[in-house]
């Protein structure tokens, strides 16, 4: 008889309690797994400290829907990477765990807006569903973001994104921070 697989929510809770680096596989429509340390789980959302295993470096945070998690795996590679990060004094991270509400996208994005975080908002089920930039308004059903286009320019018009379409939000990553820092004005004010 084969062992019964633990539910993803239980596996996430165990990884959070242990502070363990894991690989998070999401359902098949989301091809990219997430390597990181799950930090907190709310009713709907999961906060993960992302670890770039290729560079052996922490790289910001990701928030994803708990319902999208298909499996949580601990591999030998994860143990090796975690050991390297401890030896390099990159874990435990000297930065405090962000205090964010994880009940719904509206709460999370309002908290990130209040902190002045630059973010990427991903609607992975939609074509052209990637937005990076500064949050403006977290409304009841959607969030407003001033987007930096692929040419590195702040767009004058902001975008409204429905919460129901969002599958992942990232912040604090090197890519987001550097891309937004060097983006140039495109007819409008550069967000503060």
C-alpha cells in the first residue's frame, strides 16, 4: 500500500513551522515552480521568501494563491542550498518578515501600497498579464498600478487589474527594484 500524500496546505504549514527551503509546484497551467521558504499562510494567500537556487541568493518575496499549490517538495538540493545560504550568512535573512495581511488580494495590495513597495502583478492565465511598477489604489474589486513598459518607461496611463485575475505578486526582488529604479518618465510624473 502506498503512503497517502499530505495535502499541500499541511505541507506548507510544516515548512513554515520548520523554516525549511522547499520547491513549490503549482497546478500545471503555471509552469514555473517557486523555490523558497514559506513564511506565512492566510486563508487565501501564501507568502514565500524566494531563493534563487542558480545564484544561491535570496531574491525578494512572492505571494501566491494557496489553492494553486499542487505539491510542496523537499529535495536534497534544497538542503544543500539552505546550508550554503546559512554559511554565507544570507539565512536567516536579516530583513524582518513583512507584516502583510494574507486573507485576500485587496488586503495584501493595500498593505504593499502603504509600504511603498514596487511590485510585479501577474495574471498568468491572461495574454499580456504581467505588470510591474507602483501601486496607486487598492479598490474593492481591482487594483490600480502605474506600469513600466518593456522599454523601461513609466506609462502615463495606469492599469486596473481585477483581483480575480491575479495569480502571483512579487516584491523586493532585484529585478523589480532595479527595473523600476532606472525606468524613465513617459509624459507623466515618476511615482515617488
